[in-house]
C-alpha cells in the first residue's frame, strides 16, 4: 500500500513572527523555515507503518516555492521515499491544496493520506477534511492513536471534553494531533541518502486546477499587546485586589 | 442575507460556542436558522427559546456520533438559500465544516473573531500572534467562529418555529465506536468564568488536587499548560494554548506556568490574569495583571483556605 503525506513549509515554531512594514503579511524573508510540526508527526506515523510492514511506499508532496524541496528532503531523511513538488510562488489556499492532492491521490492510487491537522502559519485546519470530501472518503481527524488492520483503521481522536474512537474503512484521510507520536531526528546516513531521492516538480499552472485565491487579505496586524500589571506581596493582598479592586471574585 | 448556524448540543442544550456563534450570526443578518443535529425534544425546545434564532431546523435519522460523513449531506440539504453557514470553532465544527465547504466549492474562513461586514472578517493567524482581515469572494460563505470573541446569545426570549429538517443516512465507511469524556462537576473550560491552570511547576498528577480544591472554592474550571499535559499530569482536554483550547474567562489564575508563547495564545484574552510562580523572571509575569512570587505549595493551600 502507498501512503501520501503532504507537508507544508512554515516559519519555524520557535521564531517570534513579525508583520511586514506594508501590513500585508507576516515577514518570511530571512526567517528560519521548517516543516509544519503536525506534518512531521504525519511523516513519522507513515514511517512507523512502513517499518511495521503495513505500508510499502511513502510519497511526500509539498506545494510552494523552491524552498519546499528542502522540506521534502527533511521528510525523506525521516523515511519518505519519493517526492512531488507543486511549484507555486504564492500562497495556496486549503481548497486548492485539497484539489491538487485529490488528483495526486487518484494518479498515484494511494489508499491512505496522513497529514497534519493544521499548519501553524494560517491555522486553517481544513485541508484534510476538504480532501476527504472531494474524494468521498471517510476522515479521521485530530488523531492521537491509530491502529491499521487490513482494510480498516481504528482511530482515537482528540475532541473537546475528551477522546472519541471511530472505526473507518480504507481508503481514508487521517489528520494528526500532537500526541500521535514523537517524530524522530534524522540520522546523518539518512540525511545523506535523502539527497539522492527523487523529487518531481510540477508547475501549479500545469495541474489544470483553478488556483486563483478566493480570499483577499486586506491587512495583517499585530494584536494589541497585553501589558503586565504589578506584583502583589502575599495571598491577603491578592484576595483583596481580586475582591475589591477588580471585583472578579 | 440569511445565516444557517450549525448547532453543537449535548442531548440537553446547545453549547456555549453555539450561543456565541448565534451572536456572531446576528452581525450578518436577522434571518438566522439553527440546524440541530440531535433528534432530542429537550434540545429543540431549548433552541426555540434562544434569542435571535428565527427558525430551528430539526434533522432526523442517523445522527449518532456526529460523524462528518453522515452530517455533511444533511448540512448541505439544509443550506437552501443561506448565504453564510456558521459553526463554532470547537473540534465538532472544525471536523465537519471544511467537509461541507469543499463540497460547496467554497473557501472556508476559520476561527473568525470579528465580523466587519457580510464579506469581511478578522481571524487570528500564527496562533494569534497576528490578526488578518480577510474579504471572501465566495458566494456562499463558510465560517467557524471563535467562541470567546462573541458574547453568548441569551437562552430565553426567543420564539422560533421548529421545522422538520433533512434525514441523515448512514454511510458504510465510518462507524462511531465510543466517546470517553472527562467527567467533572466543574464548569466546562471554555465556558467557565474563572479558570485555574497548572503547569510543569505542579510537579505531579497528585499535586493537581491542590488546584481542584482551589477551583471548587471559586466555582472554576481547571486547565493546564502543554508541559503539564505532556508530563502526564492531566488529560489532553485540559490543555489551554495554541494547540489546545482558547479561553477568555473573567479571571485566569496561572499556577506554576512559565508562560510559553504557545500557552499565552490560549489565554491572553482573559479579562484578569493572575500568575503564581516561584521564578520571579517567568515570562508569565510580563502579561499578568497581578503576580505573586512564591512557592505554590504554600500559596495555593493558603489561598484556598482564605477564600
């Protein structure tokens, strides 16, 4: 069985982001970029399935500028087998991403897609569900545990208030939550091997999909900064300010 | 303009997020239909009374487990001439809404925190470290709404008609097995007026009992930082932060939490923030309204006792 893992290149989660001077976007020039953390978890899960003998090949796909090839190679170093790079200089919206992935799934005849539940840049949390809709496949979103048996999958999902267990049939889409696994660090030999793995590059204009954005970003701003107040000396003073000064208890 | 709000309910009433979503919907149109995806009379009667709702649509059929595969066709059938489809941005809405939006070929807008006009919305990006103002060019718009950004609609004073809605059919692709919800008499984290949260400084699962005592005194919900969840002190649904829940209570008490950006993203809109930490340089003090430097194992019992 082949598994497809889409990965997104985003600003590294440790970087404090800055809005650009035109207030049109978050500055990405000269900023450290990394694989979206939820996508790393997706790659890790796919590699574990392959190590368990349940998956034969892991295809990594990423959409974006030239830089995303580095992200695809990071996924290779973790255990991805080959890559597809859909070249788009501009931002690609989730619905367009889902349409592109749908065509790849059909062309590659994959039965399983594992992907991050959301990217930490636009925080949309949409693409997996949209892809499931377009393929008319079941979806197992926000997975914290999956068990693959034959042609079906048991999944534990993180939901508000607790956990939920579903049983879904393959082919299906899984989106990963934080606690699904802890991604490995790539070893040096695997990083070296990753350089030789194949990446096919396709221009977004050649996919035949209408990739025009539906959302117009009018402006991007930093939120109002919360300013700290003061220190209190002891419990009595704390109770006093909460009761009498701000009246919240 | 007309709005279809997808309700999330618990066999009794809709959740706080749905009530906030109804308030958000009122900023778009006065014509608001509420689609209820549970065939429970009590839920329907409660929905009918919610102020601002003009019509309650009662779905029937295979609704158990709230499976996205079964519910998406129901929502699509209920859309009719609605121009805006809204749900709360909890895990329920996040799971279902994009599936529906994609089938209607619309680019959803997630986590809306402000409605400027019928086409223009503000939403947080980068875990709330930036706010984007976005104009949608789609004819039918799909929005999930950040519950903490809108007041809850009043649960009384409305008199909506209840009409029969679409019938959900089962699919053979997915099956609901079970739901394990954390049992608690305390208020739900995202709806609580006061939240007491613990971080790695709490030190163990057993020590979290200190916070339970304090929370019970205050009628508060208990939350946690990602560090405390990852350390196994409390279940994942306690997590407040970028990858957990977003809360904005009247009072947020952060205990033994250093104040990582990821945590602040989930609580910085709280009205009053109190930080209790033994490290006086902890970043949490930079945003807290009131800080108390001290050993939580002395401070928390004392606080519980004196309240």
